[in-house]
C-alpha cells in the first residue's frame, strides 16, 4: 500500500499533472513512483522543479520541491527534497490524523472565584501590594491533530467558547505556541477513574502562524506516509 499523490511538472517536455504514489519518505527526501505518459516514463532530471500534491478529506496540500535523483530501475522512481514548508490551498479542510503529542495549556477566559480568570493563579506580593497573575498550566495529549486544530483528552472541566493558550512541539520540528478556542466538549471517556475523568475537547487554532501551520501539515503528511508503508491505514 502506498499513499496516492499528484506530481506536477510545471514546464519542459514532461509538463503536466500525473497521478503517482509515495514509495519512501525518509528524512530530507521523498521518493515517488516515476509517472508514465503514453507508455513511457516522463522526462525528469536532477534540479528540475516539481510539486507534490496531496489531497485528503477536503484538504489540498502542495509541496514545491526539487528533483535530486531519477532511477529507471524497478521500481522506477523520482526522488525529491522534502520541503520544510507545505502550501495549504483549502484552509477549511485540513487533514486530520490520530496522533498522540503532549500539549501544555492554560485557560485564559473562564472566570472563577473572586472574579479572577479560572485558569489563572493569583499571587500577591505583600511589599507594595503588587498582584501578579500567572496562568495555571495543565498537560494533556492530543487524540488527533490537524493544521486547523486538535482534539485533546483533558481532566479539567472546560467549556465551549473558552480560549486556551497552548504549546507543543511538532515531532522532529519546531515548538508551536498560540491560542485556541474550545469548540466542542465530549463526555468523560468510559473506564476513566471517577475522580479524574478525561473529556475530549476539540480546539480550533485562532492565531497560528502559517509557517508553523505548514510544519504541522508536513509532519502529518510524513506520518501518514509512514503508516501507509507499515500497512497501518
């Protein structure tokens, strides 16, 4: 089983769009099956510019890249650089993948006793009567992740509409920080300890930098390729 993609060749004798599949995705390179046109392999050579397109569940993602090697020995393949940035053409339909990533978060909007935000710890310094507000941070794990948001399993009683400050590290990539809105809260999961039930909380990213969003999408693309290769999807 291999992940289906499109290979776009913008110019030259092989110009066009070709259906193909990912054969390998290792580190800095991606190998896809060398496409056929009219019963012949398309013409490509090292340093040619191409784009790998990945479409899934309403999301369309483009990986502009450069050819590093071409082989006609079975399986015939073209190897390209694995770009750091991924272009998302449809922001409404991000690819969502079940992955477990640790996330640190704090609620910035819920109000608790004394009129202070429930997700904020209030510390008073007696000298001068200075009041310091510090977010109370919690740790959870994602159940799934996309370029548009994530699903968290949490122990806290969060409400739809709350705004959370979060941070997590993309596996093999950068630290991601931002704010997210709670859009849905599901009931505690069966089998959880009654005193510490976990709820599934769907979050929508509010102000995520597009470059960080693209790194998330790139990680999910590579992870889905790995699972296809392993026969897990």
